[in-house]
C-alpha cells in the first residue's frame, strides 16, 4: 500500500484508537510504525523534486540541495536514500548503527515500543538502537542513483553492550570502516541516545581518544559531527563545544530526544494524549521528540553560535539543528540563529501525511 494511504488511514482512525485501553494503543502504534516504515522505505516517488538553487548549502565542500534532511534513526539500516532523494531532501543520514547487531527493545509483548501524539505533534520512542551492526552495514550499497545535492551521512555510536573502553575501541574500528565506504560523505557520532542503559562515562575523554585514533588520522575529507541531547545544559554545552573545536571535530548536532518528562508532560494539553504520554514514559521511558523540543533546540543553536563566535574555530565548524522542526519558518529561524543544516523526524512524518510526495516541495516552493 502507498505509505501516504497508510498514514491517512491511521489519522482517520485516530479518534477511535484514542478510545482503546492505553496498552492497546501502544501496541497498535508500535506495530503501525514498523508497518508504515517498511512501506515508506520500499516506495519510490515518480517525480524528482529539486529545491531551487537559492536554497542550496555548501558545507565542508559538500553541496546540500537545501539545508533540510532527515535526522538519524529514520533509516537505521541505510534504507530509503532513493525515496527521500526523490522527494527533494537536501541530504540523507543513515543509522544510528553500532558495532554489534541489536534487535532493540521489547517489553510487555511489544517490540520496539513507540507512540505518536498527532494532536500535540509529539512522539515518544523506546526503540533501543535496533540495527544490523556495522560489519553488515559497511558493506551496504546505499544507492545506485546518488543525487547531486543529496550527500550521504552516517550516524553511529559506541555500542552499549560493551564496557566503555571496549565499546570505544569498537566504535573507532567502525569509524575506519565507514571512512572507507565510498558513498559516505560525512559522519555523525551519536553521544545522546536515551534508550540504552546509562553508562555515560566521560564524554570529553572519549572525544579525545576519537580525535587521536581517528579524526587526526583521516585519509580523506570526511567531516565528523557529534550529536548531543536537547537536554544539554548551557554550561555543559560550552565545555563540550570548546573541546570539540580544540580537538578538530567538524560540527555539532543539537540535538537528540528529551527525557525531561516532568516538564514536557505539562505542555501536552490534549487530555487523551497527556494520559498516553504519562502511561508510556512510566512503563517504558523513551525519548520525546517533536514540537516540544522546538524552543530548546533553537536556544541551543543560538547559544552555540554565540560560543563559537567567541572561540573562533578558524576552520569550517557547522551547527546542525534537530528538534521540533516542522515548517519553513523553523528552517529559516535555524539558519538565522547559527545553524547551517537542519534535520527533522517527527515533523517530517506529520508533513508527509499532509503533503505526501510534496513534503519537501511544500517547504521549498518558490
Ligand atoms: C522513532 C525514533 C527513532 C530515533 N532514533 C534515533 C537514532 O537512532 N539516532 C539518533 O541520533 N537519533 C534518533 N532519534 C532522534 C531524532 O533523530 C531527532 O534527533 C529527534 O527526534 C528530534 O527531532 P524531531 O523533533 O524532529 O523528531 C530518533 C527519533 C525517533 C522519533
């Protein structure tokens, strides 16, 4: 079935779905997400949309057709490049992958728990990094039709299934493997997944090891950015940003989902969605995405730009914004506040439901 049809059916059925017991709603939405993603990844739009040249962005010598692309986690195994490139995405990112294959989280008979709250433009996921593992994914041909203006990024992270030191060495091995993948144009290191067992350790010490053992030894131009959480405090941001520049990283992504449930729940005014949110975060946890992150992600970008103007990297260091992006106005605000590139996830699927194959055309219509 056409993925847009599936999306429409879900939205038409949503008032009835909201009357179901909460555990049924979680079951249905988790299953529905997987079914929808399968259809979406297999679907190739007929027409190619190319954003007007005025929107093109040059970063690190790469041409992005527009600043806007998917954020990590949408195509965990490198699927759907051809789909989003045809829709007119300004770039593409696959992953997040890990050194070992992971099946992701399951609980209460539910695989890859997920809810969407369409009236609040919010989603919560507790997927737990399902992916085929780097040894398989580095072999993957992502596309036979690479589009000029749609570069390919790859997101990877230290696997939570190993102690910090072992996990870090495996991450470095994987970085070298993706370094040698001819289709990959940039790398994003995910330092922010909320859906795995805690074990954060010291991020700056880890970044130092990555710089020593990978960044400073790269044999081709392969920009590396680090993705952090939207929950990052302004003081941690300054410390990490300063370290990223000192170590020679190429950018920062702000950021990943939030686990600030106590604050976020007060902002969900729809009664039924508030109840489902409360049920989900209490039974599964997970990372919150969508509109509720909009202000925070923009503030983090603005603050990053201020810090960068003080520390003056003296080389190309870019800010990527991710969190609550829905409309052209969000893209514009991102660029005006220091971001070079913008990513969307929750807002993409809301817009896809409305505009189908014109999801990017609607944003970048001239
Ligand atoms: C279902 C789902 C899975 C995600 N998986 C990943 C992931 O594997 N890696 C990652 O860096 N971010 C992941 N994210 C976070 C998104 O990339 C993005 O940073 C976050 O959702 C905020 O953007 P949004 O408000 O546009 O959704 C995921 C988000 C969702 C909703």
